[in-house]
C-alpha cells in the first residue's frame, strides 16, 4: 500500500510541476510588486528592460512555440500518469512495468525542464547586452524582495 501511495504522489507531483509552466516561468523571478503586473502581461519583465516591438514579436513567437510543445508534453504526461494509475490499481503490478512507466514520466518531465531552460536562453539571445544586465538586476531585486533579504550582502 505504501508503494502505491508513493507512486501516486510522485506522479501527481510531476504532473503539477509541468502543468504550472507558463511564459513567465521562462525567466526566474517575477515576485514582489511586479507579480500582479506580470500575471496580467507575460511580457512585463521584458518591457521593463526596454525591448522594442521587433524583440517583443520574436519573444512572443518563441514563447508560443514553447507553449505549443509544452501542451503536447502535458497531454503525454497525463496519459502516462493514467497508465501509472492503472498499474497502481493492480494487486501485484509488475515491477518492471511500473519502473518503466516511471522512467517515461521522468523523461517527459526532464524534457520539459530542459525546454524551459532552452527558451530562457533563446529569449536572452534576443536581448542586447544592456537589456540582459537589466533583466538580471530585476530578477535579483525581485528575488531579494520576495525572500525578505532586500539589500542582504550589499554595501559591505
């Protein structure tokens, strides 16, 4: 019984982590006062660093492509989790089948994370060096504000 509970938890956790992926998660940060604005406009953080309309169009295209592929991965993951659930409901599931199914789930989850990182790098490549630095500064500032460590380690 504990094994089935563990499998259910692992599958649910994987599904939840993939289902919450969005355009804003392409860059770290997004916390603090900008969170509300960012939730309404995924381009908010990029607009803050001064992107032009051409850059915005290219970023939107990259995000759209990522989200299309992500929808496919999430559908696949949902089906894999359903398959895993079917295995869990067997009184004596085959260890080989269960482990193979979990490996498939892990692979889809890993691919999703890798593609999210690739999107972040593609977006960074669109930005100018100055915009990249502003983005990093905004992310650092948001992270510090979000964790309650604003100014920690500065001005020593």
